[in-house]
C-alpha cells in the first residue's frame, strides 16, 4: 500500500545533489580518464554526423518510442556512438502545438522514460494540449546504454551496508572501496562509465532538439534536471527556448556547501513534520518538538548500532532507516507514513514500515534484495564523474571538520550526511565541467527558476542563487516538499503554463 501511495514522488525521490561530501574543487576541466584517446572538449560538436540523423517513432503503449545515436565520447564527436532512448506524448491539439517540451525528472539517474508514463498526473491540460512532451533516459540511465555495477549483493555491500568514516584508516578504506566499485562498473559497463557526465548529457540534449526539428530547446527540468538545464544554457545559449528549472540546484556552490545546506534542508523539513505530528493524538512522539527530534535522532542511531528487525526483510540498519525517513519528507502528503513508521518503532521495536520506505527510495525489492533498475548506480557514476578532477585530497581533518559542521545544522541526520567518504578515490573524471553561467545569463530567451520555501532536497537558497546567476525571474511556492509544478497549487501551474505555452515571462519575485 505504501509503495503505491507514495509513487507520485518517485520521479524526484533521488533528486538533488550527492548527500555525501565530495572533492573540494572541481572547477577546472580535466581528462584523467583511463582512455588515452580522450582529447578534451570537441572543437565543433554541432558538426557531428549525429545531428543529421532521422528519428523514427513507433507505438509504445499510449506513447511513442524511439532511439537516437549520440557520440560515446563527445571529445571524439565522429567516433563510436551509443543509443539514447526517447518517448513522446504527442500534443492533444496539434493545431495549436508550440513544439516539443523535453522533460527531466532529476536524479542524477532519474528515468525520463518512466517519468513520462505518469506525466498526465503532473502536467496541466493546457501544457499537454500545446506540447509534444518528450522524455529521455540520459546516457548511462535506464534504457540508454545503462551503467551496470553488479548484482544485488554487490550493490547491497556498497549502498545498504553502513560505512562511517571516523579515522584516517576508515578514509583510506573508503577510497579503496570507491575505486574498486568504480572499476567493477567499468568492467561491466565499458567506457560509458567515463562518459556519463552532465556536460555530455547536455550535449545529447542538443542532438535531441535537432532531430526533433526544433530551432530552440523548450525544457522542463526538476531538481538535478535544473543543473542539466543550466548546463545546456551555458553551452548552447543561442539554442535556448523557454526553460523552466524547478527545484533548483545552486550549480556554482562547492560540494561541501551543497551537502551542508541540503542537510539543513532535511532538518527543516523534519521540523515541519514534527510540528504537524505532535499535535495529532495518534502520534507516539513526545509533545515537545525538541524532545521529539531527539527521539527521531535516537531511532536512527539505534538502527546504525543495532539494526531493527523487519519481519522477513533485511533488518533496517542506519542507511535504510535514513532513506526511509527522508523519502517521506519530499512531500507533506507522505508525512502520515513517517508517523506510522515511527509509531511502529517506538511501540514495538520493529521497523517493517521503515523497511518498505527505505527500499522504495532505493528502488530495491525488500524481500528478494534485487534492485529494480540502475538509478542508484547512475547517480553515483554521474555525481562522481562531475565532481572528480583537480582537487586537494580530502583529509581526515577535513572529514572531521565537515562532520562537526553538518551535525550543527542537522542534529538528526548529520552523522549520515557526513557520509562514507563520498567520491574520494573515484578513478574517472569528466573532460568538461561547468565553471560559470555567464553565457547562460545571456541566453537567447530568459529562463524561469522555481523554488519551494521549505524544499528539503534543493533548499530555497539554491533557487535564489541560480536565479541570480542566470539573471532569471524566480517564482516562489510558499510551502513544503520538493519541487512545485504539478504538486503545489494552481498559482504555480498558471504562471508556468503562461510562460511555457504563451511565452509570458513573469516578473521576478512572484509568490504563490
């Protein structure tokens, strides 16, 4: 029952940035991948033959499906290609059709193919009448030359097993662990693992635009999808059409700052939940909010030290417990499941509901331990490829200082956000990275940034920062949860629709 009810947030459940500290400085392009033929940024990527290919659509249930080719390595635009999977929902009113609207649900690692299956529950009738809505699986994700990192046991050891860095020896083990995992991905996936970076995905989007026959890219991106959209605008400013970036990422903020602010965001969302819960008769938490917060924090720490039984499923350890908690904070409609899960733990010392919630977040079958897709490994591969490169090595003093800071902003989740070494030791790095948004700020058309005031995964300050960097108007939804369009109120829908369909750019500072 829980899996069905909260499925509406699945598309963005992995959204936002890495919740682990990553390397400190990734502002310079690098080409330190294992392939010696990699030569850096392409001289003229738009001259690639992939731009002249034709796309053939086939019926795919209620949608249309297709596949296109893009360069495996954009530093070799005429070299080997890989396939990208696309799906399309044609506009209901072809006579008033504006064009194609490319959508991305977030992640990194979210499947646009899966997202389009439920787009009718998110997009307005006006949007669906006027646009062919096009979903795609970014390179390395889902049906698009997916990254493979091993079987369920391998993934459990890397993602589910608790691993906390507290000593220099722990940090060295984390580096070795990350390197071994990445190299196993390379062995199973081939060179695609070295080419799933965000800039390459943005270059793919321009090919999609071209083969769809659109002069400009019209785009709706959520969470990480805002990073992807902003990257596209920076590299292809002349090709920018109407672009909505909802649940914005502060793409120029350093990774440590991102992790600290995201931890604070989830703590703020928990505070809102606690305020709601303690007023309810059925809530088993103490009526004092700060005491209740300590109870929740203790439940998480108990899971780390002595996992809770969960019937026939895997016992709920620290990782599964935190995943089970945070997934409910993406939308206030799911707070009741966090209340039920906490009640179960506090009253029976078992965690069957948290097991269901945590495994739902991971897209993992709680009974068999099998993983239902590759969104998790794609998340790691993309995040680490983007953040690796030229940087000073993370030291145990850095780790301890970060752990102290994150515990201050998030007493409940801080130990978990301090993480297990992040991307330290990841052996591959992107050829190209985003260093500024100067070109995007002068794009052919103004972009629209959308932020939610108590968004846990992409804090509101990120939307403010991205809007400033892009010189774009900021639409604010005053409320809870992650992202706004399709899950907030009619005001947000009307402003976004007017922009995308009618080309009406809102004034900066509109509040909904």
